[in-house]
């Protein structure tokens, strides 16, 4: 798969590196040419260029820029993004007295929905934002013997299929969570997880094993 990356920061490099290892062709795009070149060299990308070049590069485009900048960038690149899948990994987070909270308006509002409104001819998927970027530097993320599940919400069947294919190629398990109306839930989950980690807790301990789900079959004592 050919993937353009919008952004040159740590998340862009971590995911871009994971895709290069998985055999995809990646082009890093940024407004700062030197930063784009350095990021591309660091991960072994096929090349680098400006945002428009990255947006036009392939079937998928990663939006790895600050959350409040993403819709504006999508609007600027909308003519190029049409027909492509935009992967939104942003986390709209604001500091608060009790810890971080979502910076969106609540309800179904999300950065992913705003990107979709700004570039209506693109397919948008909310994905990759829950895990810290360090997870994507692992060769094939797996925990307790199971591949990492990657939740995502997609605005179209084509975007969902491409996102699932990409996740699988990374050695992870795609976990579809519905359409973009539910993307706000993933953004809130990412903010929640960040708050737990920053407080020194372990977010995985919040959720019981699937074996304990309602209807599960238990062994007799």
C-alpha cells in the first residue's frame, strides 16, 4: 500500500516506521522540508515532500498533526484527499483540574467528524490514537500472547476495509467500533487512557477479561 503521512512528529515517525517494516511505501510530508527529510530518512521512507505531495501519494493518508490543526489542513487539501482514506490518529485533549478532558464539544462531535466535513469526498477513519506512539515501534505488538487489538471507526465501507487491511498487515487485530458518529468515543477513550497513564495507573486493569463477559462459560470450581 502507498501511504502519505501529514506530519513529522513522533507519532508520524512511529506509525510510518511500522508501515515501512510491514512492506508499505511511505512518503512523509511536512511544511518544514528539513523536518520531513529527517523523518523520512529515520524510518526508511520512500521519500518526502510537502503536505500536498503526501496527500496525493497513495490510497491512505495519515493525519498526524495537532488535533486543532487537522480539520483546517483537511479543508486546505480537500481537492487532493478526495477518493482516499484519511487515517485520523489525533487526540483532542485539554488540561483540566481533574486531569485531561476532550477538547471537542461532546456528543458526536470529534476531530474525525470535522475532518470528514472539511474533506467530504474523502473516506475518514478514526484509528491509532489510543496507544502511545512507543507501541507502534514494536515489531508486531502483542500482549499476553495476543496481538494488539486496534479499535477504529470509519465513515464508509471502503475506508473501513482499507483500515482493517492496514492494521492486519502490522500484525495487529482490527476492531471495528462503528461509523464516525462513534469516533468521539474513541477520542474520549484515548483521553481517559492518557489520564490513567499519567497518574501512574494501568488502563488495561480497568477492563475485565473477555472470559468474564456476560454469557461467558465458566469452569466449575
